[in-house]
C-alpha cells in the first residue's frame, strides 16, 4: 500500500481560480511529519511546509493554505487565486520513525497547470 | 549561503561505464539524502546519511549502486556498471538535525542518461 497517495495526477485551472491538491497518508506512528514540496518546470525541488502530527492547526501563507486532518489522514494544500507561476508538480511527503530511524516517503506528485 | 551543490548537472555515458555523482551539502547540515526521480517511479529515496553514517539504504536498487560520505561536506553516489534503466534525475538533499527530518534542501539534480 502507498504510504502517501496523491490521487490527482494532473489538474488544470484558469488563473485566479482556487485549487486544492489532495494528499492522503498512511502511518501507524503517533509522531510523524508531513511536508509539501514544489517542483517548477525548471526542475528544482522547493520546500513549502512541514507539519508535525501534534499540530492540527491549519496554516496559511499568503495564497497558500494547508488543511491537516488526522481523522481522515489527509494533508491537503489549497492555492487561492492561482497564478501561472504556480504551475508545477507538487509533492506531498511523510516522515515516520521505523526501527529507530526515520523513513521518508514521497507521493507521486500532482501536476498543476495554471492557464492564463 | 550556498545551497546543496551537485555535480555534474548532466551526464551522458554508455552502458557499462562507471558513473559517479557528487554532492556537497549545506554546511552544518547533519543529514544527507540521495533521491532518484523517473517518470515511471516518481521520486524515490535511495539512501540517507546522518553524521556521515548511512542510516537507511533500503532504497538502493541493487549492488551496482553505492554511496559514500567520507566527510561532512562531500558525498558520492556511484553506479557501476551503469545500465540504460538507470537514466533518471538524481537529487541530493541535506537537512539540519532534528526529529522527523527537518525540511530537506535539494540540489538542482544531475540528469543522467545511459545510452
């Protein structure tokens, strides 16, 4: 079973639309960390956010917001008023502790196309 | 501050050749990660080090792959002999110490093509 599932392979929106990228994770740990990364067409991976399992507060950073819900094992990412520069592949990732060391898992990514 | 530095940026070589990818982590970062990204398999963690010691190498595909970290400022990922299916973008990342793996800072990647 996938540890991190990003069911949306590709999403296309028109500029200024809001868009939500879904992330569902699976873990038995009580302490774990969730991340979102952005990979623009230039190819580099850029860290966006880190969340630990004890902090379910939603977070907002400019046009970006994250909704962490342990009850549904989801960590969804919303971009408000999308812009063309938001076009990228977005990865959700999980870090959990297994056998005394951390294991890291990335989702398969969601490609976001924002059209002018 | 300089970010994670990877070299070369691109490598094209013939199958059977030895390939060495290099990485210089951000100074002061205790963790170093090697990832591989392909269209088919997405982003895969190959191995990571903590304080120069390999911690989890369960993602290393086979014996043809090896990684070393002789000191805190340098790591290599070697493929010998290389095969066409090794063609991918290889990323190195580093992060400071701490639980859960604080945000990983990625290098620009090495695009490897094995002919």
